[in-house]
């Protein structure tokens, strides 16, 4: 039968984000292992821990709907993960990979933020106040993470190779 209720849509979107959060556990592990900066590594590890809590909140919502948690592959997040795989073919330097990851992580946070905002809207329309509360807690974590990543990105200094060479040449000049 065709889908025709907000409730069904809500459940569908819950399964989608449930799958996304599981994929992101792996992606955050991967980025933490690729990171060379202690603070950045820590940020990924901290958000991984939060992500586990977010999955638990989704478990609770499924339970409140009388459903067992189920994941439905999220092509949106899979696409972002694939984008990274394609980028790796460029063989980026560790420093550039670090900078790329900070940007990729921001893309996923924006995706999650929009997904959770929609879920909150649907849960509100369905009168599921407990679900609204749980989803809002997660939304706040995603927003805080995006802000942290933005700050990390703006402080991140990538040395341009040409500039570095020029500086080296200048250093070599006799005084
Ligand atoms: Fe998340
Ligand atoms: Fe997130």
C-alpha cells in the first residue's frame, strides 16, 4: 500500500536517520584516526560518544511507537561517505586531508540538523511530545558540533606549498 500518513513518513525518516547515525559512528572513528591534531581528534571522539547517545534516543522513540528499531539505508549520508572515498583518490597530504575532513564533517552536521528539524516538526504535528524532547536534545548536540567545527576550520592554518618554498628560498639568501 502507498504511504499516505505523516506517521508513516515520520517512521520512515526515523529509520533513515537511525541508519545515518550508525554510518557516522564509523566515519567519526575514521576521521579521528586520520587526525594529527589532538584537539581535532578529541572533537571527533567526543561527537562519536554523543552519537551513541543519539542512537539510544532513537531507540526510545521507536519503543514509544511500539516498534523495534530498524535502519533503512540513508542514501544522503552514504553519498557524503562516498564523496570522501572519491576524494581519497587525489592522495591528499595528511594536512589537507585534515582540512577536508573538517569540511566534510560540517556537511554531515548540516544534513543531520535539517533531518532532526524535520523530525521535530513531524513529531510535533503528531502530538508526540516525548519524541520532540528527545529529538531536540540531539538537535542541540548537532548544532554545538557544527559550531565547534566552524571554529576549528577558521583557526586551521594550511601552509601553501608555493609560499613555503618561497620562504625557504628567502631564508637561504645570504645576508
Ligand atoms: Fe548525529
Ligand atoms: Fe552529528
